[in-house]
């Protein structure tokens, strides 16, 4: 690992500092090709789309919803109507942005996104209409309290015949993509800036290469790091001041995708949840002392009255949990025979090896064992590492419905569907609470921790801030607002 980093460091080239010219690299485990068109975007493609194609609203560097194409908006009291008034804006070919065209593009985009990670979320949209030259209304069939956060997702950025409306535009595409300010600067701005044109370069690559470029001074910002890359950060000697951890909400744990034999019984899956020593597991990763363990599906920060279900054993000490699990396994083996190892699908990375060894050790203490396979191979459980696109209990519960996973509960699905259709927010919360209780007892997901999303950036980097969305817009890095 260290040798590979050293080779990359030797091949990197440094550059002089200029806050108006920022080089960004995005960590991608899979293909790093940048293509901002489509519905299944990797992180680097999402970053580019958000830079070139505004939606009605966007996210700023602190993860807050801000105006983009829409200058302002109002929401009806029943939460079923969102009315947006557009800025006077243009596409990058100079044509005027109109409400009629925006409404048409939104209808098309919502239809496309029914085949994306947001497929369930966009189904809440009932109708989109243009009311005047600069007013668009979106009508929902049931309330979605986090609908603005949904509209701020990068997939919601709009292209018209390949043309976006900024905040940046593509001006170079050689070995690395470069984006510059969307509007032409005034003569006064040109005179003031002289030769200091504002641009940001963007590339996607493996974690080792991205970290090496930063060490060599060839990039200023690295985005989209995950837990399994952390040993590379430590090996490279990245300053703790430069490693930035976003306080994201999401799901990090083992999701059952196959449940045969011993693992077909929810009570046996509960033993797995009890056996894992989460605090010890997380302290195996250097440089992230703030990493928080988790025992429940929905984060505490999102709890509303009634939605706060912990497993029955949550108050037990680790020692008592081990004793209980060991006794359960002894009884099972005495009556049913041996148990095959739990097959766990994980990324091929050093951090994933640490995670697996810890889980395997914990299981062996209670009479179980584990076997590791690659993330795309057949397995009993697959590591789930996803951040929530918006703050809602609904998103967390939806990840364990029969639409999303094969090991599911029809009764929980019914409760979630009833909650989604409910217009009364108290009834909606009560139904979600019922569904949460069912899913916690079903153990088709074993929560381990809060997801890790890290970036590397120097202290004082303009336009960069850690935030709960884990999203870092490129335009802010060079001091250009989204609208």
C-alpha cells in the first residue's frame, strides 16, 4: 500500500496556489468515467451535473437548500402544492429559461428518475404545471415534508437539449474536465482579475491515486472518501486537520440478501446483531475517533414521538450479550447441528478487511463463523453503506421494503404504504413507528454505525465546509454562487 502511494507521489506534479483555480479529485471505487447525463450517476458525474445544470433549488457548501433556478417559493398549508417563481435566467446557449420549458423538463426528469435511486421518492409527484412565464407549480399526491431536499439532489439538475443553466460551464475536456464561470465577466471584472480566470478541474480516480495527488500538491480537494479507504489516508500521513468528516445520516451495516437454514430465523439473525462489539470494531480504524456506533435503523436525530425503537437487548452489557448468544448457539447446535459460516460481501479494500476480521472474531466468540466474498458475489449479507438524501424516517424504512431487498416483511411494507398515503402527519408518524418496530424485530438489517464520508482539503479552503449532506459544490470553491 505504502509503496503504491510512493510511486504515485513521484509521478504527481505540484502547482502554485491560486484560490480562483481549484483542482478537485473524486474517489470512485468503480468506473471513474464522468457522464452527467442519465439516471444512475456515480459521485463524480453527480458533482459535474450539479455544477452545470441547476434544478429549481440546490445545496450550498453547508448542505442547506438554496435558490437556484427558482428565486423563491411557497408551500401550501396541506403540503401538497409547491409554487416556484423563477429567476430571469438563461441556458448556456443564450436562450431564455421559461416556466413552460422548466415544467416540461421536470416532467421528463421525474419520469426518468423512476429508474434511479430516487425511484420511490419521485412517485409522490402528481402534476407539474407552468402558471405564467416565470411560475411553476408542483402538486403532490401526499405530503412530503422533505420535498425541497429531494429537489436539491444533483439528479434534479435540468439540461435542455444538452444545455444547462450553470452555475458553471464546461470549457475544457482533455485528460481532466475543467469548468469555469457560467456568465461572461464584465469588462470591469476582467480588468480587476487580469489573468486570474476562475475555473475548477474535476477528475475521478481510485482512492490511492487521489490521496497521492493531494500529498504531492497536485489537487487541493479530495471528495467522496469512505470507511474502507481510511487505512490509505493513515498510510499517506495526511494531517488530521486536512481530513474532514461529514456528519452524515444514513445506513451502515449488514443487509440480508439471502436467508437460508440457520439465518432464515429472525431470532438467529438477532444473535448476529448481539454478538458484534461495535465500539471495538470502530476503534480499529485510525484517525476517526468520532465514528459513532448504531443499534437502531432510524438515527436518533430524526426521531419523532413514537419512532424510537431499539432492540430488546440494547441495554445489556457486551459480556451479557455474548453469554446469551453463546447459550443460544449451544442449544441450536445440540438440536439442529452445525451452522454454515455467514457469507459477507464486502469491498476489496484494506478497511473492509479490518471490518471483516473484527466481525469474524466477534462471531467466533459465540460459536459462529464468517466467510468473506467480493461485493458483487453471492452472499448472505452485503455491506450497506449509503447516506440519506434527505432528513426523513421514511427513507430509512423504505430501504428494507420488498421493492429494495428480497428479505423483507409484507406487513411492514403495508404499514409504510399506509403512512405514505396519510395526509395527517401524526397518523403518518404512528404508522412509520409501527413499521420500524416490525423491521427491528425482523433483523433483515444489522446496523453497525453511522456512515463515514470524508474529504481532504486544507484549512481555510474557500467554499468548503463539512455538512450533513456530504455534498460539496464546485462553484463555491471558486467563489461563484449557485444563482
